[in-house]
C-alpha cells in the first residue's frame, strides 16, 4: 500500500505571512484575529493540532466570546485537550494584564464627579468573576481616588461586608469620601433588599465619623447600577 504523506500541522511550515508571530511583526497586533492572538499565547500545538487549531477550539468552548473566555479559570481552560497548565496560566495572565490596563492610573488621577467616572474601572475589574466581591473606593477632599481595597469575597450568591472594617480602612487612609461597590455574577444589576439595607447601614456609620458615602455601585457584564443615580441614597 502506498504511504500517503500527511501535511504537517506545524505553523513553522506555513507561509511567513500566515504565521501569527511573523504577521504581528510585519503588520501589527491589530491585523491579527482573536484566534491568531490566542495562538501566540499558546505557543505550540500538539501532534494532531496546530496552535491555531487549539486556539480555535478554545474560543469555540467560550462560544466565540472573549468575555466568556475571560471568565474561565486556568482549570477550566485545561478542559480543552492540548491546553496544559503552562498554556492555561499564560492565557489567564494575558487576560489579567488587559483587565488591569483598562483601569490603569485611576488612583491619584482625575476627580470623580459622577458614577460613570469610576464605574468603567470597577466593571473591568469585577465583571468576569464568578463570585461576589465587595470593594471600597476611598477619596480625598478633592474627590480624587487615594485607595481601592477589596473588603470581602463571597460565594456565587453573595458576600458579607462589615461596616467596621470598611470604616477602619477609610480612617486609616484619611479618606473623606467613599464609594462602595460589589459585583453580581448573575448579570442582574437590580439591588436586592439586602443590598439596600447594607447601603443604609454603611451610610449611617459613615455619618458618625464625617465620611461621605457618595455611591454604591453594582457591576456586572451587563453594565452598572448606581444607587446615587437612582435616588436610593
């Protein structure tokens, strides 16, 4: 029987203009598709699949949605055959760098004059998480951000924020203003009764030490909800 030679799946056998790394160098990163960019992170394929093939399978597992891909843990990424710990960690690290860049420089920069000024930063930081996180944003008299701190992390359905810890954090940083924020992994932005009660409790505590609670934001992949904008505080 004649031995049929199967074409190699290795990217190194492709034409130069079709190789993701060379294409990025020649034309810039914007010229690459999402699959090609992920392939560069993956680095190498398997005996059966090229890095491009693996990247395509990985994106398909996230329904071809980069936002869904960003929500996956390293362990979940490894469910795709050919994606080991090293490749999964590289992808997670790249996603986290992009997330941090989106909010880079918020501390010490422009004044916070509306919910929109801070919501984009918080949305980028929290929207991909599969569990609730409670964050406090501290401001000085000029309404500039001086510190951002995660107060607590909870489960899928909720988290607990202790007003005493929040106030101690604010006092330790000499804050005069504060914005509290938590995410809703479900995507639903409407506040629960517990969210409303917590806002009232923290607001009452802030008034006792002359710190102004400016807003309570709820963020998700769908956007954000502002207690202040909706007249709930």
